[in-house]
C-alpha cells in the first residue's frame, strides 16, 4: 500500500483524511502543517510534521494539499510540486463520477458529490459534499465548488473561482477567473473575472480592480493569470 502526506492539519484536512482512508490505497497517512507548534502532535490518529523539511523523494509517497482558500492552496500546491512527488486524486467512495469525466491531480471529491458525463475538473480543486457537476462542465484549476452547489450542463468555472454553499449556476453560464458566488445565489447570467455576486437572481456586489489583482502562475498553464 502507498503512503500519503496531507498538507494542512485543520478542518478541511479532517475531511480529506476521511476520503483518503475510504479509498483503501494508503497504509500510512501523515500530515504536515505550516504551524511549527503542530509538529510532533497527533491529529486524527496521524502524526504531524513541519513543512521546513522536504519529504523523501524516493519514498512511495503521494501528496495532497488540504487548505481551503483557493490562492493559498495554489501556492502550497506549487511548493509541493518542487518536492517531485506525485499528487493524489481522491474521490470519496460515496461520490458518483461518470466514467467519461476527467479529474486532474490534487483534486478531492467529497461524499455525495455527482460528476456527470464528460465534465472536466482541473488540478487542486475541491468538489465538496453533495455538489452536482452536470454534463460537459469545465472547472479550471484551484477552484472550490462548495457543499450542495448545483452546476448545470456546460457551465465553465474559471481558475481560482469559489462557488458558495448551495449556489445554483444555470446551464451554459461562465464564471470568470477569481470570481466569488455567494451562498444560495442563483446565477442566471455569466459573471466576469474577480466579481463577487450574490442573491436570487445573483447580482454583482463588487469587482476587484484589475490593478489590485495578483499575478499568479497556474501549474497547468504556460502564462500567468492576472
């Protein structure tokens, strides 16, 4: 059996641990955490180490980043890439994933989630508890699809976007890079990059000025998003 290191000994890490255990692939699971005070502790029955030392690259070891905020999780993902170890792709045993769907490395799919035909999900994403990703959706890298979200067919979610708990996005809608959809919103029109929308129907609350957007390189892209 393989070994797994989970980066992030927090609430999200607890749920990722449950998914990993249910896969039955890992005989040894441990955490690393940025808080040096956590090193040497036991968290949910697993030992915790620090992130100051890189794991043994020769070990039979997979990596999973278990941090909620998208951009922080993306930064840790890039750091973990430098370790030269493979990333896990974790799918809960109670999730339903169509055989034609594609899920890239570092992504976790929680209990009760449904991913339907020919949906595509990028690296380092969270498909949270009970979320529905309908046919032909495209979810780009480092996104968080929160619990009970419903994405209609052919929805496109841009890099770093966060879709809040219980939101509904109608078929064919595009959510731009870095956009935030508030909990319970119903999105009936496409949402531009770095906009925050909420309500029924969803309306724009704010848009981050382009001059304040942080340049960041996604590992699966050749150029920086701004």
